[in-house]
């Protein structure tokens, strides 16, 4: 019995060793590449249990399939308008095709060098397509950070996927800086722009004020002309009426004054009114007795 148990144990150990030599497991977070006599022959990008020939016929190379971050270096580049800016970008990447990755870069050190060169080239090219005002502006709607990052990501993904088997998920600008001279120039331009807007507003206000004053002066002249015409008309009517009294006064002064007093008394007593005056005051003395007068 002991020999049987020992034989089963030995067979089990040998089976496990053989299974270890001819099979392997790929996890969810891994990619694998089967190498036949040192040459990549089969890539596995899905998790599961797989088979291979034992070494040295076939060996196994595994890669991390998760997204990784690569930070570029901070360096100076120029915008479309020629302004120098200091930019530092980063990228999220992963190994999408292990076979192409192994053939092109070989290992992570080679991948880091390739990513550094390609990120620098994409950064310089894309930033060079845009003006400085699209990177730094007090108006947020004119800033095109998102478009610049998307253009860099698209450019890098197209160049790295086919050639190096690397997929680029996203690219971002981590840091953006400008030199002291550029900062001074930017503030001077911003100040000049604000001054132009201030001058334009003041000029518009002055023009509107001038228009309002001209309109007011025109209306004043019209009103004064109308008032003057009305006054002349009233004066003419008064002069005509007075001329009648003058004629009557010249013809019969006593009777003219009598009619004037009658007219004044009629206007005074037209409505209910209380008047306290001496009884012999003109023209109210007419209420006491009529004068002995006849028109001539």
C-alpha cells in the first residue's frame, strides 16, 4: 500500500510539473506572448488557460494590460503666432498587441523611450497649430485645451498602435507656463485690449450724449418758437381787443369805463363767490345804483 501511495504521489508531482511546463494562465490584467525558439508566434489578449510546448521550444512573455501613465518632460515649444510656451504633457497608454510590441520595442525601457519621443513630437506639432490666445485667455470659451489634447491623443494613437502595438487612451496637458517676457507682453496686450474697449465705450457714450443734447436743443428751439408764436398771437388778439376799447374810450370815455366795469363785474360774479369790499368801490358800486349815463 505504501508503494502504491508513493507511486501515486510521484505520478501526481510529475503531472503537475508537466502541466506547469505545457500550460499557463492569463489573468484579466495581463496579455501574453508565446515565443517559439525566441521568436514571437502567438499572442493572447483574453484571460483563460492556454497550452504551449515546454521550454526551450516555447517560452512565455507576459505584459501588464492595464492602463499606464507616462509623463513627458517639461520643455519649451512655440505657438502658431511664434510665442514661446513651456508645456508638460502626459498620456494614458496600454499594450494592445503584445506581438507587435515585442518586435518593435522589446521591453518597457524601449517603450518609455519611444513614448517620450512620440509625445514630444505630437506636443510640438499640435501646439504649433494653435495661437497663444487658445491656451491663455480670460475668455474661457476661446481656450481650446480639450481640442488640443484630443488632437494629440488621436495623432499618438494612430502612430503607436500600428507600429508599436500601443493603444493611447488619452493625452492631457499637465502644466503650461510662459516666460517672464511673454507674461509681460500678454498683460500689456490684455491692458491695451481693455483700453480699446474702454475708449470705444466712452466714444459711444459721448456720441449718444451729443445726440441727446442736439435732440434736446432742437426740441427746445421748437418749443420756444411755438411759445413765441403763441405769445405773439395772444398779444395780437389782446391788442385788437384793446384797440376796440381805445376807440370806445376816445369816442365816449365815461361810457367806455362803464362798460369795462360791467364786464369786470360779470366775470367776477360768474361763479358763486364771496367778495368783501366797500360798497362804493368800483365796479361794485353799480350794484347799489346805476349811474346816470347815456352813450353818445
